[in-house]
């Protein structure tokens, strides 16, 4: 008699950075991620990614949670409600990144680098640079440890930890863009993990945290598609199970660039304060994803039976004159 194999529960995550207020572009991606997990009876984690220290504004973390809840997006564990994987603030998880970095050091897969961006660009402009666009590994054997590299750069600039990228293809199937094949060594070279003595930087932190929190699917903007192969190399090097990745189109202004102040005030808090209801905003975001008629007002829960990744247009969603007038911008 055939027995069913129990599948692990789907677990998605919302991972805002407290560097500014949540805007329509952030909200759209978080809505898609939330719907994806909930439509499969999965759980949702809220993690606050606050490692971008110069830009972090601590007060915006609570604002982001409040805005998402007002839109009807709630979570099962996370930053402001606790859970089995506390803490949910990356700046308090540095010890985990340090442990992961040590594993990579023990395997000879990372090294300190003092090259500036100009150094890297200069190396790429050498003859036949079109055959190799990545970092050329000049610091691979230059410094015995981070402290030596730090002494070289001085107090004004921290060295970087770079990952030794293997010269082979990394293949994966993106949930929106389909099959991908990337040779990281050829396209990026040895990439930067962090500019922090203990490895607290985006590339390493998200891998460590998503694995530790049991995240099975990651839905994020397609501006991060290119670095997915980098992170898959880290999952492999750390012997961690990799999640399913899905990268969705961004929300942009009429000029085709990501949302900014020049496109008007698209902050969720501002739009709600101007009298736009949560249902109006959710309905608008649903319309940009192909799930609703223009002007339809809906709750996030009402979208669950309509959710479909394949319905999302492949082009970026544009905040044009029609939308601006609709929102009273």
C-alpha cells in the first residue's frame, strides 16, 4: 500500500529594512509573498533586516509593522510578536553570522579584501575585459587575516569579506522567471559577503537567517535575481537546505526607475492618512498583478482564491497619471 510522504509546511517571510517608510512598491512585493504562503496554508515570518547601519531609522521598524497590519497582512512569528527563532532583528543575530563565517573560513572559501570599487572597475577595463566581468581575485592570498587587512585600509574604510566563487554554473528554477543558469565566477567573480569583522552583511545574513527560521519560499523583487546564484553557493557551502526563489517585477515611476520622492508620496502611511482605505490600496495592488478590476476594493484575505503568479504581468508596474489621480497624489 502506498503511503503519503509528509511535506514540510510552507513558510514564507516578510523582511523589510528599517531605512524608510513602507511604500506601494514594498507593499506589492510583501502582498505577493503573503498571498503565496497563505494560499498554501503556510506560515509567515516577519524579520527586520537592519544591517544597513548608516541608513537605518529605528522608528521605521514599528511603522512598517503597523502599515502591513493595516493592509491586512499579519504573521505567525517575528519582530514584534516573538517566536521560536528569536531574535528577529538582524543586528542581534551577529553571533550566528560569525559562526557561519568561521565555517567558510575553515573551508578556505572566504578572504579579506581591501580593493575599492575603483580598483575593481579598473581591473575590468583591462584588455579582453569583455571575457571576464567579475572581480579578479587579487586579494585572495594577500592578507593572512581580517585584522591585517583592516590595518591596511585604516579607520576610514573597512575591508570586505569575499567568497571564493567556483568556476561552474549554478542552476535553479525561479518561480516567476523560470530556469536560470549562472556562472558566478564569470559574471561577478568573488563576491562581497559583508564589510563587518564578524560577517554581518546582507548576503551571508539572509542565507543564515532563512535557513535557521525554516523559510521554504522567498518572494522578493527581481532586482535581486542576479544575486540568487551567489546565495545558492552559500547554502551549498554551509550545508544548508535552499528555499524556492521567486522574483517578481518591481513598481516604478513613469520614468521607469524605482519609486522615489520625485514620483510623489507613495508611502502607505501617507496614502492611508489621505483617506485611501486599506481595501482601496489592496485592490489597486491586486489590479497591477492581474487579479482585480481597476477600482475594485478588496481585503488581502479576499485575494487568496484569486492568487496566481502566472497572472502577474512580466513588466514592472508603473505608477502613472491614472494611478496618481486615483490615489489623490
